[in-house]
């Protein structure tokens, strides 16, 4: 999947999991309207996290030079693009890091405790989403928009920090699923990578599922950026608009069809 597609899928997945309207699961307790909205942006950014292993990708270009350095280091540690970060282990590490970040707080007298770790994480993740979706132009505006959203995160997380690691997990998982259903696939069990035997590689169908590299794929969308991917993203964008309108303003945009 392309960067913008991942961001949209992350936001859609969050609204589906955390939303409380029809055809949503409502699995994340204590998430109200503001938390749902901020969580959607954080999940959109987290849906780009696996591609931090790509030094020329969206993340590397989001908040340079910090993002560029992080991408280069991660690429080397994970074995290259679509390797370690595109696995269950990568998801587990991201969730662990998000939980730790969400528990970092600063007590401020009678005003309570403010979870600045979630705020710092939101700066990075929202910058990824902003860059991928081209919501603003230029590095300065990207920083301003990201820091502004992070301030909202810190205030909201003063009473509830659980949603932050949940949004990271949902967004990250959405990325893995998105790449899993494209031609390239992902090394699900990395660093354990088992390559298929030669006879398997010669089969035009089997080799698409269990690839010569050891990655697994169910290529429903074909190659990244395909027409099928664009159709899916259009549907997901419509879902985000509908679910957002229902959860935030209580309006069912499809009420006329009932």
C-alpha cells in the first residue's frame, strides 16, 4: 500500500474499533469525542510506522532531520525495508513502546498529572499522517500542526492514557494487514523467515502466497498503488466521513437510505 492509503486505513480501523455508533465495536473504554478524533489522527500516523525502515519513505521526510536519522537506523537494525518492522515482533515492540510512552507523566500541583509521553508520541505520529495525507505544506507548518495536536493529546490524556497505545496498535496492525494483501507481502514471523522449496516457487499461484523471500501474502489488491487499492481507499475514506459524522455530531449521513 502507498503512504496515504495506510494513513486512511489506520484512521478507519480506529473508528471501527473505538467508535460507538452503528457497525462499530466500541472496544476502547473511556474514549469520548475528542479522544476518538485525536486517536484517529494518531492511528493514521501509527499506520505509517512500519515504513520507518525506509530512508526515502514518508516517515523519513516528515520531520527532518530527526525522522531521517530514525529511518536510517531502523532500516539497518531491521534488515531493510519490509523486514523486521513488518512483522508481529515489530507490532509487539511498537505496542510496548507506546505503553511506556503513555505512562510518562508530569504532575503539576492541583492541576493533576499530564501524560507528556503521549504528547511527544502524538507529535511524531500526527506529523507522519499530516505528511502522508498532504494536509499542510512545508516543514514549519507540519511541526506547528503536530505540536498543536500534541497539546490536545496531553490535556486529554490527563484523565485517560489507555487510548494512546490502543491507537498505535490499531494503526500499526492496519499497516501490516494492508501490506499483507498486496503482492509484496510481509515476513509475518520475522526474524524467523522460512523460504519455500524450489517446486513451490515454480507454481504461479502458490508462489504468490508464500514468496521466495519467505514473506506471506494474500494479494487481493495486487501491486501497491493499484486500481483496486484506490477503490478500497475511497470506500475507507467514505467510512471515516460517515463514522466521524455519526460519532462527533450525531448525524447519520446515510439516514436517507434507511
